[in-house]
C-alpha cells in the first residue's frame, strides 16, 4: 500500500533548501524549489530565491581540440548503454562562435562534428567524425559556412540542427556514434529563420521542440513599428526587431511547424519555404513569445540564445539564456569584441563585412550575460512558454565571456557544463533554492511513497554552523537550522 506524505520544511537564517528525495531514486524524483514564487506550498515568513553561479572546475578538462581557432562544444550526454560513460560533441572548422572576424582560409573546407567519449572528463577517446558539412563559396561571409547550433536525442536516435545561408537543416543519426552516421532529414533544409535554434526533445509532449530566437518588432507606445531604442547600432535587431524567444515543433525531426510567435501564416500551415522566414510574419502572437519585461528589464534587452535542459532526474526544466543589448556604433568600433557584421554599407556603395576600424554600418555589439530561467513545476514541456519563469533577473549564471552551447550532464555529485573555455560545475540540484533570512516555513507538494523499500529521505541544503567569536563558539553563525515534520 502506498503512503502519502506532506512534510513541512522550517527554515532559519542562512538556510538554503534545494531538494527533497528518497535515497532510492526510482521511487521519487527529487522535488526542486527553484522558483520561490510557486514551488513552496503554504509559505510563511520571508522566503527568497537564492541562485547559484557556475564555477570553473580546474580538475576537469576539455576534449583535445583547438578552441582558440573556434572549435565549439555544443552537446553532451551520458551514453545510452552506460551512464558512467559520457559523449561530448565538438564542431570544428568554423572560426569561432561568436565568429572571430578572421578571413576564411583555403585549407578550411568545412565543419566536422567530432564525437568524444570519457569516463572522468580528464582522458578522452580518439574523435569520431559523425558528420561533415562542406563550406560554400569562400571569402564571402558568415552565411556560407555551416554553424552547428544544438542537438538532443530520444529513444529513436539523435537530432542535430545546423544553419547555412538562411536555412536551418535537421540531421538524424540512429546512434550518434558511427562514422558519418548523420543524414539530412529534408533535402534543401527544414525551415528558414534566425540562426539561433535550440533543440530539445519534450519528454511530456513527445515531440521535438526548437526554442527559436525570433524577431519581434520594436514598437512605440501607440503600437507603430520603430527601430532600436535611441538608434543603437545592431547588425540584425534594429530593422527586423528585437531578438525574442518562441518555438517550433516537429513530431519526427523532418517537418517543423512555423514559428508559434507568428499567427499569420498559421504555425500549422503546410510547408512553404517562401513564407517561413521571419520577415514574412503578418501578425504576431504575443502569448507565444517571451520578450523583456516592460519595467524590470532594460528597454533594449534582447534574448540572443536559450539552452533548455532537464535538471538531472527531477523532470523539471531550466535554461541558461544569453542576453544582449545593442551598443552605440562608436563603442562597437573600439571594442575588443571580435565580431563585426555581417552586413555593413561601404562608404563608396555596396556592402562588406563590418570589421574593427570601420566607423560605419550596423555592428554587432558585445553580449551581456547568461541568465537562469526555471520551469515551473506545472510546466507541460519546453513549448509551454507561460511555464518559463525569470526569478533571477540580472544574476550572472556564468562568468564573463563563457559561452554555454551544450546542455549539462550529471557527473558524480555535480551538474557540469563542457564549454569552449573549460568545464563548469554546480553541486547536484543546487541551481537555485529557497532562502530564509529569519524564520520561514513551507510545505512540499504531496508525494507518494511505496509501502516498503524506502531507506529514508534526504534533504539537499546549505545550513552549516559557522562560528567566529574570539571567546569560542558562535553567535550569528549559529542561527541556521532545519526542522522537518
């Protein structure tokens, strides 16, 4: 016979409550309290959210690639046949993400997707090239070289999405590990859109979801279309609109819907490559878009990329979202950020790449930061945009200039992210939790326990006693406690 339980957590100063679970994970998924506004039940006292920032784990290392030349880690998983072995995917051949501004070299003929395996993130297998994407015409621009964006998997295999020209193409592999095992699901590409596509398999709706970056117009107070606030310089977001988050879906990785942030053409309309590109949107659906908050965000804020992921075995979603705000052209012109372009008018007519030292054109400015987004406990999947919460605005989830393209994996007692600049870590299930500066109390949602086989419950919390009185013992450092009933 199963039992129902509603334990209440009582918190005191300095206590950070993060997760509750049985010692036997098969019986109960960890209960996370990432959203202070909705996760605690019957809260009392002052409860606040307390996020954690990623830190560099110097004991772990990257697959042996030339990251200063632009190699990009874009996906990582536990292998399907052994959870103690991990696979890491690196795109090699594109000069940087973001693009470094260097001219193409004749000996760079395409982008290789290499798969590595490791058990300890210190020693790696030899690479296996699972996909090769040949370049287009050299010495042109960023549009003629492939950009591998993201990848996820389900029980039927792996799906990778990459950008070339103005098309995004999906590639499928049944095992993700065999030489050149990925093949294009649709000749000519899957859809046309902004180049930042972020793929995830929805475990609840059982479909592929592309958390798509989408251009939503800048509007004046009377609803008329305008350009970037205060005429800031932006290579892609001024005339087209601010970079926002919407989604596309696909049941099979072949046919994708239109952007749900656009209601005309209809998201479910039959495939037509001539009307699937973002400028062709005639009517926007604000309920299927995530844009900046009108008063709690900078007015020029844009969402440049979002990487959604499931948090360990909890079934809950979270994401790190790269934020961007355009800068004045004068600032871009002297900045050390390396990407200028791609479309800048030449003084004598025509267009060219925007490079440092050119005081003209619409330039791509530096990014701002990675921010944690958390999915509510009632969220039905990544495509449930109303379920995405932003309780930690302006909290820096990652250090400066760390691009997080990959989803994390659980390694020992940590969540780790393999990035181009190193391996970054969080303690297990400590992305964010609930903090009480004084007395606080809340209950968990009801959960079901089996009648036998439970060794106990564990609480993932930071409530260490810390004392520093010269006479010995502690005063303020003795304030933290946890009571469970």
